[in-house]
C-alpha cells in the first residue's frame, strides 16, 4: 500500500508525493505524518491511499504525528480546492485546518560548519557567518529573513559549502494539553471512614472524611492548601489516596457571565427568512447561499440565532463567522446567552492554550457552535449544518498577508457544497460581488426591510450633507463647518455625546480641488491618483496604483481651472486638538489602531466613553464598526472624501459602507440622532447613497461603473507581489517578470489576459521593504500563471481585496 502525501516543502507544489506504508502502521486519510524528503524529515498530510505509486522507488513514512486523523475527507477535498483556486502549496492550503501549535514542532537551525575558509566569500556571505558565529546557533528562517529576498538561497549555499551546519530538531510542541494532579480515594467509603476514626493525627482523619464527601476527588493543590503537604503525601504514599493526571479545559468564556436568553416571536419578514433557511437546513443537500439583507437593527441576529437552533436540534454543527471579535463582543454575548455551554471560540486573540483546547473540544464534538474570525471556517466541526457570515461585506474575510490567501466567503461556498450545509450571509451594505450573485440567481435574497418596531434603535438618523466648497467660499476655513459647530454647541449645552469620524487611510495621499471638490482620478481605471512627493531626483507626480499611469503634478484643476488643487488629509489627533481648543470642557477620547491594539484596550476606551466625563469620541473605522458603542445625539463625519480617496476601484464601495455604518451610530432611544457629513464631493454617488441610506441606489451606479471598466465582478484579478529591502532590486525584478508574462501571453495565445503594471504598491515602503505588484485581469487570468514558472519570492493573491 502507498500513501499520497502533501508535504511541507517550500514552493507552490500543488501535488502530492508517494510514500510506502510500513508494515503495521495504521495509516488513514487525513493523518498527519513525518516523511523523509531529500536529506531531511518533513511534516505531511495523507491525502489518499492507493495500491499504486507515482514513482518506482518510494521511501517509507517515518511515523505518525497523531493517533487519529486530523482532517476529514471533505476537508481534504476543501484543501485541494483552496490550493487549486488560490494557487498555493497543497500542504499550506491544509494548514489552517490543523490544530493550533501543530506548526511549531519542527525547527531547522544553523551553526558554524567545518569549512572555515572565508577567502573569496561575498560580504553578504561573510556577514551571515558572523551572525551565526555571534549567536552560536540561529533559526534558519530568521537568518534568511535578515537578507531579504534571496536570503534562503544565500543560507543554503553556505550550508552546501560547509560553512554552516544545518540541524533539524523536533521541539516539543509549544502548546499542548494542560493537566492537573487530582487526588482520589483508592479505598471504599466505609473503609476510609473507619480509617479516619482510627488515625492518630486529627488532620489525616479530617482529610479522609473530606475525601469521602467528594465523588471524584480534588485537585492536589486545593487539598494541600487545606490539610498540609505532609498529610496528603503521607496518605498517597501509604496507598490510601491515589494521584491521577486529568486534563483541564482552558475556556475563554469562563470569565464571562451570560444571562440565558430565549427565542423571540419573529416579525413577519423574520419568520419568512427563518422558514426558508430552516427548509434548506432540513434538505441536507447543497443549496444556494442566502444573502440576508437588512439595515442595522432589522433583526438579522435573531434570524441567525433561530436558524442555529434548528441546526443544533437536528444534531448538526454551526460555524459563525464575525469580522473582528475584539470590536464586536456583543455578538458573542448574544450567541453565548442563547446557547450556554455550546459555543467554542476560535480566533487569533485567544491565548495559545485556549485555542488549543477549543480546537480539540470542537474536534471531539464537545461544542456544537464555533464562533470566530475568518479562519474558523476551517474548524473541525462534525456534521456541519449551517454557516453564518455576519457583516458579510467586511474585507477581513479575505486573508491577504499570508498564504493561503483565501476568502472565507468563497471557502464557505465550497464547504457548503461538500457538506450540504446552508450559508446565511448577512449585511446592511452587502458586498457588490455577492449582490451580483443574487442578481444572477446564484444566491437567494432574504430581506428584512425595516428596523424592528419598538426596538431601542427604531428610528433612522437625520443625515445632512455640508458642501465644504461653499464653506470655503463663505470664508470658513476651519476643519469644522458652521453647521457642525452649531450642532456641537447645542449638544454641549445639554447632556449629549458626540462621535467625530474620519478615515485616516489615504490621508494626504489624494489631491483635491479646494474650489470645486474635484478629486483627481485615473482616466483609465476609475481609481484615485495618489500624490508622491519628489524623491531622489524624481519630481512630484500623481500615480495610479492600479495601472501605474503617471502624470505630472500641478495645482491647476482640470475641471474649474482654478489653481487650488492640493494634497488633502487630516488625522485623528488634529481633530482632537481642534475640539480641545474650541470646547475645552467637553473632553475628548481618541480611538484608532495607534491607541488601541488589543481587545482589552478597545474595551477600556469604550468603557471610558460610556461612564467617564468625556463627551467626544474621535476615531477611525472603529467608531463605525464597534457595535457596542452607545448611540449618540450627533455624529460628525469630518471628511467623507478621505474614504473616497483610496487608490482602488473599490473606493466607492468602501466609502458607501463606512459612511452608512457611521451614520447608523446616531440616534438615541426614541429621538432621532443627527449626522453631519462634510464633503467636497456632495454629488458623489457613494456619498448621496450613504446620506439616503440607500443600498439599491448605490448598487445600481456601482455595478455599471464596474461593468464599463471591466472590473470585478465582471472580470477576475490576480495580484502578483514582490518585496525587497532594496528599492532597485524590487523594481528591476518587477519589470523583468512583467516582461516575461507579456512574452508568455503572446506565445501561448493568452492575449486576452491584461497585464497591468508593474506598479509600486500603496504604500510603497512597509517596514523597510519596497513593494511592487503586477495585476493580471481577465475572465481567467490564472491561465497565464500556469504557463510560467513563478520566480522566487513572488506572492500570488487571487481575487485581492486591494489592487493598490
Ligand atoms: P441586526 O442584527 O439586524 O442589527 P438585531 O437582531 O440586533 O438586528 O435586532 C435589533 C434589536 O431588535 C435588538 O435589540 C433585538 O433584541 C430586537 N429584536 C430583534 N428581533 C425581534 C423580535 N422579533 N421581536 C422583538 N424584538 C426583536
Ligand atoms: Zn489607471
């Protein structure tokens, strides 16, 4: 018998390797194994068993990593799909399905080798040897990283020449089960009581009587705390008490208390949605996903909860995806209070030990519901019945910074097809691509048209647009318009609170006319041109990060011909300073990624705003997304334009989503809140639609723009990225590969695949490395990738969320 194994090797191999199964080794599909590969031993996953092998001479599997298989059959198929669709290594595609801590077990180190002859080595080589010599021993990957692209090759050449010596060790997994010593009685209760009465020591007698009262023993530390070390160990030594190692569960929810909640009587639209979803769950066959479209407060969460209940009642599992748990703790609270003890959490914010225990708990079937961020889609849920995707338009569902660069919404579709589970994806501002799926009949629409009557937030806010061009003409040059100032005056006269929102992304990167509000766009791409200050003799310019078109920067506006074009952007701190100057008694809190990185920090800021004296919260997207923020009387959008300014064809979509969300923060109890939206582009379709809170109007315009520029969802895009500490190397490599792609396209008749760029990424320099990218666009742009060998160091991102 042979096994087809996905091996943990570098590169983008999407195939398996054949290995022989040694006699007596019980190998099954989904098993994690150690296999010899080249001179080393590597991890692998058994994808299939077969009685033939791909090659003549095969080596045997070294050993099993785990007694039970880690992957189900449908997960094996899912991994194959992820590798194929996202062009990732097969092992890498399966890695998000493996238990936490699994990746830590094998490490390769380098130390100084036998060859001490350094004559003729380059300075980079010599430097590498010096680093190793200073440290005695270094992780191979961390050494390679110090030399940027080509670092791995550099280290490997030193290993081959004998200057460095490589060794691979099995480290103990960093994370494993937590155990505790339990003490139990090893004699019968009557015997123990009798023995207790005849003890000379009173403490021992008490200890024995205490033990009789317990059914399953006590943790040893608790007993020694009460009765002392010597009594406990004395009775253990004499065999009256026994020690037993038991697993203890590290439960991230154990610190919380939830009030049990019960299903509500659904409104008519809710009842209709629930009925359709339940029918689909009961069907147990692959079905079209549901898009649950309803404004904030329309009762989507109640629909999720009742659908989840149906799935559980029929003995099936549920995955609930949320964009970011740190910002939406109340989501978790609502699930946990409806399904006490049945929820497992899986997200990166957990401690390693908690994540480990939760994963295994799900694997064993202890929990029916998994709630987590995008990676939770790979959780080992048994007999999956329902996948809920909350705030489905959120871009955090796509992994962009590491392979596999998967989109959990697309993975969910595949998983649903493999398991016959039902998808419910909800949003107030659906993803344009997903709404298009509804239009084409691939998804089904469920609508909750109104806020639930009688619920606390039942009245929509009053939104007013302020034309900042007019403000300037009227001589108001401050960051707050006269309308915003008037409203703030009124709120501060009373008891109310204010949220000021601005989107710092893209700040000072786009250029806009102070007279007419025109924001410079690429004529080819419907994407904002970005401002690049003169650098190293290169003059100041405007660049399209999508197609790399470059134009001269001037302050003349092509629309109104005034010389008032200027880079634009203000940060949160500037707004805080201005409020403090104008309203010294109001009190301000700033909330953005710079001041709050952890869930804890977010909670503290919220709690300060809820209970403290500060009445103004100034923040970025968090004030729009953190749903736990109390409603306030007034929301001020400092500049709707910064949201529109990101250099991406999706900037209109992003702006509409964020502006609609932030406007929804206004309104308290039965009184309508006010929203003041400042903008230089009051006529922009995304701003207009956000003011009206009208997704349909937005979608109609947006989808036509996408169609006329042949942008997704009418085409697909693949983003190829390269980064290097050296600016010149990154750029040269990018141009070289683009040329190779162009030649290949011609040679293989794939001229229909458009090659855009190479362009500098936005921002071009991140943590010291320079980034460039090439975009492939067309109906099936990956076809071109199949014709070339991907050069070393390039990353592939299929369906990227950002093209800048
Ligand atoms: P969404 O998830 O769409 O933002 P929620 O499910 O949070 O909406 O519902 C908004 C509010 O309405 C919540 O306070 C919720 O408790 C309440 N609510 C939802 N459905 C009902 C119902 N059928 N009857 C009464 N109140 C409801
Ligand atoms: Zn362009």
